[in-house]
């Protein structure tokens, strides 16, 4: 599966490297104890209770709420539907301020409901929405703010809370990256009116496919529960507008199984992150994003900034080489929501107000992590990046 250092040097001679026999992906799924999962599947098949708020879903909701220290967890079929339902439950409308440097689902969840996402720039160091830029974007049509805990590092929830309270706005967080993380010593999930998690297969904690809304607001939780099940409050009694956002029992079974391995997953991510840090240390133009030791982190994302004026090679060129070797590094969040449709047509000049977002979308790269990535894999990836940086001029001339 692995190439050696001698074969890395072949790049300068042959213009290519022997590919990995197995592709290394960003976000390859973590899978917990398979026998426990299969035992749970056996249980749910015996019960013949496959969906509609079954016992596994209820157990998962209770355990997540306890883990995060919140009153309510409402599990759903995926994180995007969870965002949409939370948005409806909060009665957002008009305009909502969000970062453009995020996965496009954050914007789509608003636009799908004819709410205008207003893109705010991010902080150059944290990569999170910059509260200093939020205030200038508030208009009479603004009803809320959605912060995103990018890479699992908590955004400035306290500053956003102060703005939201003072200006009479609702505050929600997209916490898709930040399950089992903390900010200012508090669990992510406990901020704002509600927070939304994704449990998609690419997340370090997954339920195959799934998501959740968590909140300490009793009325909001009641609305979200109604809305995820068509608005039913008992048999044949629809009292609220809703959709089908329910999590299945088999997804909840996967979630319960993976919760039991949560500490193991985090330990592996942390170990891998440390190996990348050592392997990339000292490389010009290569900066590995770190995590605060004082906070809980899941270490899911191995994020590198590539400064081409120093490294001698661009982020896109480096990704191209990694892809040629079956290392599926990702350009996050390229090109930014404001440069995707329909937003680039609606707001063609949005980039003028988003200089840090524009910069980051050309520099940021995510490297493979998780239980499927071993020490030797990381060593080879780091050796390859090191070789490319050290031979950037020759390599760029061959790629031209």
C-alpha cells in the first residue's frame, strides 16, 4: 500500500509517483464495535420497530443530551433537515447572517425556505465568523445569526450572544464539526437558542446518516419534535406544519454503538493530528491549524494552510499531486458559499466584503484522518508534501 522515500524522489524524474493501492480519503467513516451494532440490529428486527421514534432513537437522544449537558436532543434524518427545522422552529425569516466560509448546507437551509443568507467575513486566525463584522450587516430585515464552529473550534459564542440580545435577534449555531467539543469550558451544544449537529458518515461520530437539534428551550424543543414528524401530536392530530425528518432505528443503533467508542475515536484523531504536526514541522509556507489545550476537541479535522508565496507551490497544485497519489485531500471550503449558485448570481460582488474568506478558500486543505488512517500513511503523506515543497520549482515547471 505504501510508497517509500526512494519512490517519492521519482516525481522529479518521471513526473509521477506510484499510487497508493488504497485511496486515503478525508472523512472515511469510523465504525465502532461491529458485534454490538449487529446485536442492536437483531434487537430492532425482532421488535419490528424500524422508525417513528423507536427505543433506540429515544436512548440516543437521552445519551447525547446527557453528554452535552443540555435539556433536549431531537435526533433527525440528517444535519441539513435539522438546520431547516431549527430555522423554522425559531421562526427565522427575512435575512440571517452567516459565514460564507462554511459547507453550503448552512446557506441552503435558509435559501430553501426563502430566507436570505447574508454572508459575513471570518477571523483570519480562528476561521470562524467575525463578530466585529456582524454588526454592520444587521438591517431591519435581519432576524437571526447562525455561527459555525469551524473545524470543531468554538466560534465566539459570547460575543455573538451579546449582539443577538442587544439587537433582538435569534441565535443558532451550526455545530456540525464540533460534537464533543467545548468553548470557554462549556460544551458546544449549550449556546444560543439552539445548536445543530451533523452525524453524517464523514463525521468522526456518525449514525450512518443523521443529525440533531439540541436546545435548553422547552418550547423550541416541542416545536422541533412536532415538525420532524409532519406536525403530529398523537394519532390523526396534526397541530403544526412539519415534514419527515425522523431518524431511523438502524441509524440510532449505529449512533449508540459509536458513542461507546467516542473516546477511542478522539484519541486516534488526536494521535494522528500530532503525527501530522511532527511530519510537517518546519516546512515553509505550510501551517497546521492547532487546537486549544484548555478546550475539549475531537481533532477530527487536519487543516493545513498553504501560502504559495513561501511554499513555492499553490494549494491547488499540492492537492492535484496528492490526488494523483490517491490521497484525497480536500479544498475546504472552496470556493466559498458566495461563489456558488444561486448566491453568486444574487450577490455577484459579495467577495469585496469577504477578504479573509476569499484568502482562505485559496489556501486551506484538509488531510485524511480517523481510524482508517495509520502512522505509516501519515508518514508517507508528510514525506510527499515535504518533497513537493523542497522541489517546488522543478515540479511546477513539469506541471505547467
